[in-house]
C-alpha cells in the first residue's frame, strides 16, 4: 500500500471519529437542554452572579475547534478582552443605572444596559 493511500485512510478515519464525537456531544447537549437558560449551553462555571451578567462557559465544540485553528495570541487576546468587557466593565456600567441611562427601562431595551453591549463587546 502506498503512502498516499495510507495517509488518506488515516485522514478519513480521524475525520469520521471527530465528526461522531462532535455529533454525539451536540445531541447530548440538545437532549439535556431545558430551555434557553438551562443545560450545557449556559453552564455557570464562574458562579451565578457572573452568569447573571452573561459571563458563562459554552461547551460548544465549534468554539474549541476555532480556538485550535487560531494562534495563541488571538486566543489570549479574546480571553482577556472578554474578561475585561463582561467581567469588569459590564458590572460597572450596570451600577450606573439611573445616571448613564434611565432606571425605569427594562434591562433588555437597547436604550438601557443592553445598548452598551454593541459598544464594548
């Protein structure tokens, strides 16, 4: 058997194996999700207070694959940027409710706290 055929068979078996892992993990996540804010899609790894500010770990294998493709500097930059934006700035802006934006608007309104999300995220 020549080298190219062996390499192609190894690639196909690896692709099939990781496709199956990804498929069954996605099926498991879908099967054990109880709604929009339940299950493995929004797992409160850092606690419920951080989860309330939308700071959680998503166990999606697509993100793992994208992290494997990107260089380490890009991954570190995204991690530090998300910690700064969602872990530090978001709670500080939420404390300025009534000063920076009206206090009587719901949090989901784009004229409220949600309006700062496109600016900083």
